C-alpha cells in the first residue's frame, strides 16, 4: 500500500445535504422543513420544549453544590517521586516542589498545589515544599530522614 492508495472505507463518508437548490434536488423549496409552522421558520430553538408540558429538566429536583472556592490539587505518591529520583529526573539534594515535579515529568501541569500520598516506599532523604501530605506520607518522609514544609493552614 502506498500513500496515494489510502482511502476511507466504503460508506464511511457522506456528502452533506445541499438544501434549497432547486426542485430537482429533492430538498428544494422548503429545504426539508415541511410546510409552515414554528419549526419551518428561521431562528427557532425549542430543544427541551414539550408542547407546554413541564419539561423534564424542570420536573427533576436540583441536586448538589459546586463550591466556587474549592481547590484542585495534584496528587503524587511517594513511590512515583522515588521512581523519579531513581531515574535521575529529581536530585536528592533539591527541594521537591510543584515546579520541580513538572520539570521531572511526574505531573503534567500545576493546579492549586501538590498533595503527597503515601503509596509506595521512599528511600531517599528529600525535603518537600508542598500544599499538603497525608499523615502516613508525613511519617514515611520523616522515617527516610527527609523534611516536610507545609503552608500554615495545611499543617494543622
């Protein structure tokens, strides 16, 4: 097979319907909209309208709450951090921050901060400057001889 022989499967592409192009086209005159009525006119959008009956989206109760001030954290396990140290992407001497984790390719983009979780084992002595850490992660970091710096609100 060559590049010039590549083509779509039979029937996978459809040419679009050209409306209002004369009586012989089959979709001339009214253009597939039928005759008269609200839906034959332009500028009509009545999705969800049920002919005067209370629409489904208004019959169902409202539920839930979206907190505008909620923070979204990147969660990183100690095992992934240790794997990055072993691979040479993070050095044991530098402080582990959000920027360092992005540079090492552990996380893709910064959210509102990094939260460290305790999955996996930590053998390197690392200092962390992150937004939060689980209690078991704190214990593992201290057991490995590392230090953890948290913001005042998260330290409580």
